[in-house]
């Protein structure tokens, strides 16, 4: 997760393209990412696809 230029935070899962969210705080971004990840898991399941084995939340602080 890293702060965006406008003071918000970005959380993402590098192994899944497009799996990223913004929040006003790091905790808010983590919670939002959890919900997005749940939706992505459902999409993968419906499409018969497997999630990458190296799925992890990345938290970084950009300055």
C-alpha cells in the first residue's frame, strides 16, 4: 500500500492484474481490498480459473 498523490492510499495484489483499491487511510484501503479480492475469487471460480499461488497484499510507502 502506498499513499497516492492526493493523500489517499493504494492497496494492491501484484499477482492479480487490476486488483487495486484506494482509501483515505491504510486500514480503509486494506478493507476495500479484501472486498475486491472476494469478488475476484468469485469471478475466477465462475470462469473455472485458478488464482495465482503467490497472491499477497503489498504495502509500500511512496514519497
